[in-house]
C-alpha cells in the first residue's frame, strides 16, 4: 500500500484511554474514540459529562494525563493545527471588528492570507444569507449572527477537520436548520466533522457515528444504527377483538396503551405471531414495527440520570 492510500485509510482521529484530572476531579476517565475521515460524528452527553475536555485533548489544547491520540496521522495535534477548524463553546470575537475582517482574521491565524480570507469570507456570508452584515461591527450583530460569523471564521481556511463544541446553542430554529445543511455539505466534500451536543435530535439527524459520554466515560462509541439496535424494535398492534386464543401468542411484556398493543419484536420474527393472530381471529386492524429512537438508545446505554439532563428536541434561542 502506498503512503497516500495508507494515509487515506487511517482514521482522522484515534484516541485511546484518555484521562484528564483537574486537581482532585476526574473529568475524563479512559475515553476511546475513533473518527472516520469524511464522517459526521457526534459527541453526545449532558452538560458536565466531559465533552469539552475530550475535544480539547483531541485538539491538543490541553494534554491528557494518560492515554494517546493521533490526529491526521500525527501524535501531536498541534502539528496539524492549520488543517483543523475549531469553534469553541465559549464564543468570542472583537466587538469593534467588522464581520468580514473577523472572518479573515480567524483564517489568518491558520495561515490563510488576509486577502484570501476576505474573499472567501464574503462568499461564505453570501452562502449563509448574511452578505448584508459583512461591513457591520460584531457589536452591531445579534448573538446568533455573531455566532455564525465565528463559525464561518472556523471554516474560511478550508480545514480537513472541523470541530464544533455545542454549535447549535443560541441559534434560532432557522439558523439551526441552515447549520445542519452546512454540516452535511462539509461532509459531502470529504471534510471530517465532529460536534458535541446535549440535543439528541441534532445527533440523530446528522451523525453517522456517535460517542456517548456520561460521567467522563464512553459507554458507547460507534454507528448510530448500532446504538439504536441495542433496543429491540417495538411492534405496535391494533386488533378488532379484545380477547381470544391469539392473546397467548403475545409476549409476556406486552402493554396496552389506548387501542394499541406494544411489545418488543420477538426473536423468532413477526411471521409466527402473524399466523397466530390470523388463526385466532384477532382481526388485525394495523401492525407496524418501529425501530428504537436515539433517545431510547441513550437511556439504555447511559442511564436515566444522564438522559434526564439531555434535550430531546432542539432548543431555539436567538437575540
């Protein structure tokens, strides 16, 4: 295998056994994560779970006390800092700087000439519908608009990896939707996108893979489909008959909610059950098999306590 092929086959990020302590607090306890190149990966967990600390270790902003990481084939992430775009959770721009200059300045910090940063910045602002804000000072922008400007500054140098820490926080529903489109477009171009979130809906819609973090540990890291498969698919059945010999064919953990029967899909499949329902004159009105959602999978993997601090649907806020 030649060097180019080998480099392309290697994951964008590999982390094994990352541990980080702050004084007597164990913030991250043995995190393992692998991020495939060109994928969208979500770091999913409640606030305070260790998501930001993990991202900062992956980026080389802070070093782990134990463990190792490789980013784009390099053991020291700082060696490839110019190939990474990072939007921290703590937003911060110079209030007196114009939007276009802020974008160009952020690109310059990653080695992009200012002239190229201004040109690309205008293109990005236009793409995001904010071309009218190019010459406005940051202090004149809404909180959500300023956040988008900082996001575009994260992308202006065309990085290979984009890391976004709670990127949807503070955006209204329209801007959240546009950001989802932008994230998908980056992945379509082969950019590796990693974002942390405590909002399950964003991860479910966008991510190919997730790493669930709870209490500084990662109880699951892998494909979203594999996480959902931790819980058996649920059958929803509606019958015209209330009683009959067919009832014996329903699993023991069947529950009745309104007019529907709910139970896990039997290991033997649906066909034997269908035969029993038909032969027993249950009078099938409707039958559907529903795969578990990511929220249910999160509860099963991380527990009720961690799930209680998560948000199922996107929050909306802008000012």
